[in-house]
C-alpha cells in the first residue's frame, strides 16, 4: 500500500494537480472581453422594475429554500432542475383562481341570459305595419230632383187620439178619389146618430191603414204645408174631428209638435204658410167656401184666453181659423169657431 495516500481516501479521489499547471479564473471582465473578441455585443446595464405578487412572496417566504445538494433527508432539493419550493407556491394559487373563475361564471351567465332575453329584443324590435283598413263602400248620393216630387208612402202606424174626453162617436172613413175630404166627412156624418154633435173620424187610406198627416194635407190641397216640413215638425199621426150644428158639418184637424220643437220658433213659419195661401184649405170644408175675403185677423174664442187667427170666405158665415193650444204644443185648424170651441173642451 502506498503510504503517501490517506487511509480515508477512496481510490476514486483524483490527485491534486501540481503547481506547474496553468489555472484560469473567469471573471466578468474576462467574459466581456471574450464576447467582444467573438463578435458578440457587449452587455449594457438596464434598470428593471420587478412587480412582485404579494401572495407569491408570502408563499415563497414560508417555503424552505431549496438546496443544491443531493440529500433526501432535508426535504428540499430540486426535481428536474426546478426548485421544489417554487412549484409548491405556484400550485397554491391555482385553486383560488379556479374558485374565483367559477363564481364569476355562476353569476355572469344568468346575468347575460337575462340581458339577452329582455333587453336585446326591445333594441331590435321590427316596426309593425298598421293593419290594413278595409275599404268602406260608399253609395253615390242620389241627384236631387229639380221639381217637387210626390211624398213617399208613409210608414204604417196605429192611431192614438189626442182627445182626453171621448167624442160622441168614432168610426173609420176611407178617402176616395172622387170627392173632397170635407165632402167625405159630411157623408160619413149622415150615418151617425142625430144626437152625435162631435165625432172623430178614423181616417184611413184605400188599404185600411191609418192615414198619415202628410197624406191628409195633400188630399186637402194645403200645398204650402209641404210634406218635408210637416214630417220634420209634427207627429205623423193627426186627429181629425167634425162638429155638427143642425144640418151643417164643420171639419177640423189637430197637429202635435214633435218633442224638442220650440213653439216660438215654429209659429212664425206656420203663420206664413197658412196665411200665405188660405185657399189651399178649401177642400177641408164640407161645402165650397168660395174665395178668401180679406186677410187674417186676430180673434178670441169664448172661454179661451189665447188668441186665434181667422179669415172669412165669400160664402155666408164661412171662416178658416187656426190657433195654438195646450202650452202651444197643439196646432188646431178648423172651419168654424164653434168647432174649435168643442174640440178645445175635449183636448
């Protein structure tokens, strides 16, 4: 055995080189010089700002520094060239980031769904066109006749008498084209009882229907009371009466204003129409009255405070008289003062 070797040295321990060998020590200056000679760029200094994560710093401070030895008992060292403490610090942050990501997704997904469901449709609503209007068929307006046309047939109705006190008799009377209204009424009166002094004829047309006011006035010949004016002013249903005085008969008629008609507004028009052509009522008389004599004058009926308007005819003791009664709601036209008084007592 070689005595120069230590008894504690293994056979694999190399010998210490002799002092004659050349030993070169690398320094920063020598490395810089070598880089310059080899064509590399010289290193330059630069200030670097390091941002350190507080959590990583805390984890790294609490983690033992790794050693570069190979001992396994110290619990430190390196695995694949990476320090064990660094890997542990980085993996500690991963669960926290995943939890935060899960929380954000759990909150954000419902919020995005609600925004997309309610808000987006209102922002992109397509304007709806208004519903198409159905065309309305319009009938052409009929041409107005230039001449006076005959009145249209009146609607059927049932007669209601204006008298609150019943007359002595009442019976139907149909008009014919061969006699005047007054002559037809006088002929009907001859069939009544001699004691009947006040009678209400129920005027009918040839079909047995109640005779409308416009048709009655047309039969009388009162052209100034035109059908349009009459139908818009008075009730369609008139009341006709005949007063008997010995062998003479005096017909009359009562007209009622429509609801809403104001007497003081209507009365001037009625006065002009009647007094403008009194001869138009000649067919209301039982016998021919002749021609009007003079003009209308105001008069008064016994027992009646209201004034009436009277015009004389050429025939002896023949007059046409008209007046307003029952708060000016009724217009009465008759052929004698006695007939007006008898009708007024029953109205």
